[in-house]
């Protein structure tokens, strides 16, 4: 019987030494559709560069980027010993595709074939691939997603199936509607500081709620707040950190320097802010301009001045709802600071949504 489903394009990215594995990935996608599409209302459509139509007037990698990478929803990358052919921008076409995908915040998984190398392998290619593996598994990489080693094609097929199941859970309309119903209940419970199980009347599983929170982003400010003077203007710069477990997407920032919040831009400040690693944070910066402290008639700064700035961040995450957070930055003028400010966040004034509070590490 016919059924309705949302179709997601899955780009298979790899160099030329894993042609058989590319076929395995495609077969795994088709098998997943046969088993799960009707229940999940999701269909994954395999996309391969071999099937891209040639287009005159553009470089080959530009065609792949515009016609395949930018139009796909999910990416699966497969590697063995080659990293691929260098492009104008990157060490290889596959790396350029993955990096472009990662910057957009879309889901992706990278699978690396382990085991013996063929006698004809290129040591330079293998060494370059090793550097790339270290990068994607490092703390500060912008490419942060699922990475998995496999030895056999059966293992690859299993890992791809699990990755698709996890991805479908994030994007499935049916699952998302159920999650939103559960998290609405959790939000009411968290807002009044009651026990979630009791507030839900025993109908919800706390473990399931915590699993849902793996899809929540939580944006906060990192210390210190920087102050930079340029002529007669002073820039206040705040670093944003994602303490949640989901990518924060379409992040917009507006400041209130005393006359109300600016109008929010149609374009996001950041397309995606990935979850942070607390030992070596990756940060994103927003800022505003303010006037210097007032000066006395003799030309010296008036001491002990203070003013407050408000920052509003709005974003969406894998729970499917747009969230917002408010922060207060206090500017102090001290005698030994001359005509500049000292900036600090007033942490007690921060306003985060209950769901965001629940998603932070100390709440787990």
C-alpha cells in the first residue's frame, strides 16, 4: 500500500580506493528503507558523484559541491588508504565535501576501513589520511560527527544501518512529534522544579527523557568577556559555547546597549555551533560597540561607572523547536582602567529555557 514519507538525500563521499565499499553503503541504505521507511515515514535516497550530470563552465569539484553536497541532507564518508585528489581548497575532494557539510550542521558519519594495506598503496596518501583521522577525532576539529573503524563489509553494513536509524530518529516527523509531547511535559516539570516522573503522572520514562535531551543544544557565554578599544569606540566581545549535546543551528544574536534589542537579522550569525568539549573549548564570538566611560571636566574618566548590556541568542536544535537565551554583561569603570571598561557576565541574571537547563552536564 502507498504511504507518505519524507525523503532525505544521502551523499556517499569517498576516494576511488573503496568502490566496493561504496556499493555496500548504497545497499545498506536500500535495505534500511525496506525495513524501516514505512514505520519511520523516512526514506533515504543514495546520492553518488558518479551519477552527477556534467556541467560546462565550472570546475569538477564545484559541480559536486553545488549539485550534490549543497542539496544533500546526510553524508556518509568511507576511507581506506587513500585521501583522494587535491582540489583548489582542500587536500582532497572528499575532505572538501565533508568539511563543507560539517560547517552547515547537517548529520554525517565517517567510516574508516582497518586492516592490511594493498602492496600498491601510496605511503603519502596513507599518511595524509592518518592526519585527517587524527583531526576528526581531535577536540578542536570543526568536523565532529560519528567516526567508526570497520574491518569487513558486513561490519560496514551494520554500522551504516545503525547510523541511519539514529539519523532517522532525529529527523523523523513521527518521532519528533512524540519527542515534543514528552519534552513539553518535562519543560513544565523543570519549570516548577518538581520530580519529572511524578509530574508526568508515571506515563513518561525518565531514561527516555534523558535520551531526548541528547538532541538539545544549550548556548551559554564563556569567560572572559573581552574589551577592545578602537579609537573612540569600544568593542565588547563575548564567546558562545554550546554545553548541550546537539548542534545549535541558525544561531542569531541581538544586543541591547540601552535602547532596546536590535531587530533580529534574517540571516543567522552562525549556521551551526557544535557541542563543546569542555577540556579544550571551541568558541564562537558575538559583540557590540559601546561608548567609552564618561569623562570629567579635567579630562580624566569619572570613576566607578557602571552599565548593563543584554544579549539575546536564538537558535534551533534537533528537538525541532526554536529556543532562546538571555545574558547580562556588566561594564565597570575602575580608577586604574582609564577610559575603558572591564566587562563581566552577571551569571545569576542569565535566563535559559528549562529544557536547556536540564540538558546541561550538571543536570545529567
